[in-house]
């Protein structure tokens, strides 16, 4: 089964996904636990896992191995 196509999502859903991915990649906490934007935030395998989970919550993960159809 193919994953949901991003084109099937509403503008609001797409914006929400991009905001989530942006936060995963660039948001951090300062010494007081306040959220800050960090352009040089280090990424690791957990970063990839978090992005994958964000896409999965919107049905953008394939359920099985399948050929890519344009």
C-alpha cells in the first residue's frame, strides 16, 4: 500500500508538518528550559526518528514495501 500523498493533505496539515519538522531540526532549550531557535543544532539518529514519526502521524509512511508510482 502506498503512503498518503502530501497533495491529499490540506494546506493547514502541510503547514503543521513543516512546523513540526522545523522544530525538530532547530528548536532547543536554553539553560532555563525556555524554547529557543538554534540554527546550528546538532542532529543525530533520533532526529531522523522524530521526523519519521511526524510524517507517520499524517499517514505519510508506506505500510509495506511497494513500487514508487509517480
